[in-house]
């Protein structure tokens, strides 16, 4: 086999696509080109190194944002269905109150105003009296509220009314008689009616400046929607308060007729926060609007009667009856008429529309 030292250049040109002078090019431009490529690669690498932390930070922020979205937005807007009372000292009860401040409404503002003057009823018959006192105390500082003559001077110089301070000449003449020897709240028909609760408020809220409405929840006239609308509107209105009169055992609680103020509304659960004045029995609780409506659409067997004089005109054995026959006789003397329970809305005429 013979080898030739002379091989045709055309073969190289064909194989590598080189021109005639390609093998004799100056190497400097080639090195310069390589250096440029290296610099470009280094720059891309540097950019990549810088971008990785940014990407990680972005992922972290995205994750945190998603968690917050789930915790606050979704948590506030998810629908919660209640079928029974949910007490405020439970996790869900606190969650509903917290979320009610985040729903863009002001339907929870009354909670703190009422809480500041909400005392436990001093006996088991004073739920109506305690509710009125809590409402009046929540309006402290408003000039049109009559507190100067009736406030408890044990707390001077601060304006504060106890349940004993609620009773004055006006309540004696228009609501219920009470003195050192006789307390009409403990006499037949026992406690206060919705109309008496309204009248007691009017003794402390002058009619020129305040509008006090008592709404008997006749289910044929006041629907759940109307009740909800009126109470929520009051909760969303400055210087407006609500007290409800309902039947406890229809909520699954022990007891019969009861009064307490409303502190908030949760659109998330369509429920109202009843700030229970009988703290020895139950803490404040959320109750679905439909169930509250049902409990208020119950009848007080002596919801209307010839108070206060009819009671003091009774003989003592009928004032404090011992038998069902005596109770029936007392009811007849008082001209008792059954009437639906309901709610009371007290509102300043200057702010309520």
C-alpha cells in the first residue's frame, strides 16, 4: 500500500465547508469570539444565580398570600350553617364574632358598646330590667339620654346605671310599681312584657329625641326576612340598639320568656349574637335568624295587661298566687291577653333613617 503526502484540499473543503484560505485564518478573531461566548455564558450564569433567590422569594410570597387568602378571605366568606345556639366562649363563636368585623359592615359595633355596661341580672326575674340598663349604659355620653337624675352616684363622676337605678317615678307610674316592700316584677304576671320593656326604655329616652318601637313577631305579619332587615339595619345605624324577647326552650335552652340585647349579626352564618344577661346560666350565644324568629313568634300568656295599677289593686293572695286556679283568677283581674313576643328597637331620631 502506498501513501501519498499530497492529499487534495478539495476533500477538506468539501468535508468542512472551508474556503481556500480557511486553514490559514488569523487565530486572534477566533479567540476573541470564544472569549465573547465565555463572557456571555458567565453573564447568563450570574443572572441565573441572582434569579434563583428571587424565584424562591416569589414562591414564598405566593405561598404566604395563598395561606392568608384561605385563612381570612375564604374563612370570612364561607357559609356556616347553624341549627342550634353557638356560645361565644367556643372556638366557632369567637370566629364568627371576629369575622363579623371583617365583612365590610358595621353590624358588630354594638358588641363592645353593650359589653362595657352589660351586668348580670341581679335576680332571675330581672332579665328585662338588666337588658334596659345595658342598653342605656351603652349610650353613655349622648346628651339626650336621661342619666343625670338616675345614675348611680356610687360610680361618680362616671355615668353608670345599675338595675336598681332603672326604677324611677316614671317607671312607677307607667311600667311597674316597686318600693321597699313590694316589687311588681316578682308579682303576677311575673317579669316584664315586651310592651313594658318598651315603656321602661321610654322613661330614659325622651320621645323628642328617641324613637322606641316594639315589634311583636306575629309570623303572619313579620317574616324572617323583615325581622332580619330591621334588626340588621338598626345594628348598622349609629346610636341604635336592639333588645329581643324570646322563649328560651324553643332554642334548646332551659327556661321560658327571656330578654337580652343583640350585639352583632353574622352574615356568614345568618345569625344574631344574643348578649345574655343571665350570665350565671348561659354565656352570650349566636342563634340562627330563623330560630330566633321562631322563639320570638311565641306568645306571652299575659303580653298585654292593665299595668301598673292592675297589679297593685290585686289582693295579696292573687299578687303571689299559689295555685293554678289563683293564677287564672289573677290573669282575669289583670285583663291579661296573650301576645307575641318580639324585639324592641331604640334609635336616635337624628341618625336613624
